C-alpha cells in the first residue's frame, strides 16, 4: 500500500518548530508496519528530528545555525532576495528537506524524546508545503 498526502503548513516565524502532532493528525490511521517519507518543497527551510521535551533546544538550534551560516557575509553573491535568503539556502542544505521515519504498531517509531521539526530559516517564509508518503 502507498498513501500520499499533501500538507500545507501555516507560516511560522523564523526558528525551529515541532510539527510532529500536525503530521500525525494529517495522516490519520497508520499501517502496522511501514515507512513515512516527509518531503518539504522548499529550498530555504528544512526538516530534522531532534529533542521534543525541552523548548530551550529550539532556541539553541537557532543560535547554532545562525553561527554556521550568518547573515550579511560580503562573500555571498545571491543577495537579491534579502539578507536572510542565502543563509537560509545553506541551512537547508545542512538539515535537508526529507525525512524517513519507520512505522511500527501503527505509530511513528520516534524515540522517547524525538520530535519532527520544521526549520524555518527565512524571516518571512510563508506557508510551507509537504508531501507525506506512507509505504507499507
């Protein structure tokens, strides 16, 4: 069985946002065993799995990524879309735009402290489109 759904997320402010519940609710009943692929259709945002219990991790991730790809570097050539755009592309390349998560016993097989993050790297990124594909 293959099930595929498109999900449009509302605009989020710049930062890291846990979207696990939104994903699970959009999918409804999951098969006993399978794999979920989540694909983000954007080049200035990303997806990752990380800590879901302590909200300070979200802020610390933003701090770390801003140091890895800072705004305003004079070496950037792609600047026509704003100071936050080129760093957003670099950050997206670091996290990636796709995740695969096992499904077991009808549930996502995430670790106890793991959550799915939308990593919004633009100041005003707008709605973000995901394709969710379940294979069982």
